[in-house]
């Protein structure tokens, strides 16, 4: 009969071998396997940091330099579009312009979330009316962008 201690030791050995294989360690003793695993974790942390920096740099290069300039993103869904509009500043009346653009395109809003406390954030899922002709995400983005531009021209802030 195998003792509980032998079972624990065998289980621990299996875990060390698993750790060794996951971290690509060639070490034979437990201390070296743990050291290799520690180095592996540190390398992963560095990779995550580089990824975060790269993602942040990519995001900032895609964002408008003026925080009041709304950023528009449109994704094609199976049966419609996901439309996201963000501006670093709340801009009263912009929501009405966006919804009017939807109406002009024949786009029905199935679900929407809007936040306009300090910044303006609009997330909506829209589908094309049955009787309207087909459109793509770029057309939707252009129509929303045009609506925002038109709104901006008529709502220039007074200095």
C-alpha cells in the first residue's frame, strides 16, 4: 500500500514536470525549475507591458487630437451594425443629430446606451429597414460623421 506521503511526493513531482514543460525549462532539480519559472513569469510581465504600451500608442494615434472632436467607429454585425461615438466633452444636441442620421439612412435602433455627463458616449445596435437598400459599415460611419460635422457647424461654441 502506497503511503499518503508518497502520493503527495508523486503529485508534487508531476506538478514540477508540468511547470518545467510550460516554462520550457531544461532544469532537473526543483530549485532550478522554480528559478526558470520565475524568469519566465518576468518575461511574460515584460511582454504584457510592451503590449499595453503598443496598444496605448496605437489607440492614441487613432484618436482625434482635439478631445471635442467625436470619434466614430462602426462594426458590421450579422444583421446590422454596432455604432460607437465618443467625444471627450459632452456636446448638447449631438445625440439628436446622430439619431436623425439613423432615420435618414433607414436604420432602426434596436438597443442603445448613451452617457453624456462630462464626455459623450453613444453605443447603439442598428438594423436596416426591410424596404431600404443594402449599405455597408463605411456608409453608416460616413453618414454619422456627416451628421456630427453638420451639427458642429451649426453649434459653434461662442468664445
